[in-house]
C-alpha cells in the first residue's frame, strides 16, 4: 500500500533528516512536499491531499495544533514529530495517535508508518482522536482521558475511572468503574504513559492499581489489597515498602 506524505517543520535541517530517513527506511511513503509554517502547510494539504502529515508540534507563528484546527474533519493521518515537551507528549499518548521524538529513531519511524499502513482507521474515530489531542493540549487542570479501542469505536476513558490494569501477555486488561477493556499495549507501555499520575502504582509484575480505589490492605504477609470491595491483589514483597510509603505520603 502506497502512502503519500507532507513534512511540516520550521527547521530545514529537521525536514532534511526526516526526508532522508523516509527515503532509506520507509520507501512506501511518497513525499509530496515540505512546509515550514502553518499557512503554507494548510495550502499544500488542501492541494495535494496527503495520506500522512509529519507534523512538528511547536513552530513559530502557529503550532501544529493550530494547523489541525483549520480542518473541520481531518482527512489525513498525523504523525507528530517533536522535541521533548512533556505535556504535549502526554496529550498525544493518551489520544492514541503517533509521535516521534527528535532525534528520530529509525525503528520508531518504521513502526509508526507500518501501523498506519496496516490499520484501516474509521475516519470518524480518527477525527475524535485528533479532537481529543487538541482538547488535552489546550486545557490545563481538566480531566485527563485515555483513548481505548472498543470494537469498531474509540472511547475516551477518564483516568479517574480506571480501577486497575492487569497485564495479559502482550495485552492489558483495564477495569473501570463501569466496564473492562482490552488494550493492545502491554503493561509496561501503559505504565510509562501513567507515570506522571501519582494515583497509579504498580504493585507487582502484572498489575497497576489506582490508589484512590483501595478499600483495605493487610499488614502481614502476604499483603493483600482490596479495591472497591471487589478485587483482591497481592503486592510483591519488593514493592511493599514503596507502597506503604506512597500511602503514607498521600494520607
């Protein structure tokens, strides 16, 4: 499957590097154009109709999000290419879109392109994903959500409603207040996504819990934690003291 792309980045050197990497490692992507600012990018997207836009988040004179907001419906896939910006990266992660960190790693680039190539994305769901990125990146102090595929839909789960996450091979089961979901991300990936949110704590190799849902825990061995008076989990001996310290600091 052939893909067409446009690179949007204000730094000529960054555009050149990405162009070279795509030519060497992602020959299925045919580059149509480059743009150094939002207005130029918008016109080229309208004229050329690419299937992928490699989009820098931070640019002078209008960032990548302001470009996306120009489209009532986003008719292309987005791969964000950005320097370290913790808040921006969190927003993209939780909205289930693709992002690459500068300097770009070849394997990360290949993986992002291959995922887009292999996945048939419902355009309505993709529009919601992009809208969620815009919402998360323009809002502060508001409720954070995680994008989750549910059959042929994408749902946005408030983090405060997640009770626990349990690893199952390469998948993760996510129990919320109302429903259990299955994520294609492994527990390690989700732990990285949640590390800035101190209510989440990994109690053993296969389970992350939301500390806000602890109903009780035993002081002896084994240490058993009960969540919402329904779910029981054993905390590993290695994690027990860290868990107790976290509980004390939150009390």
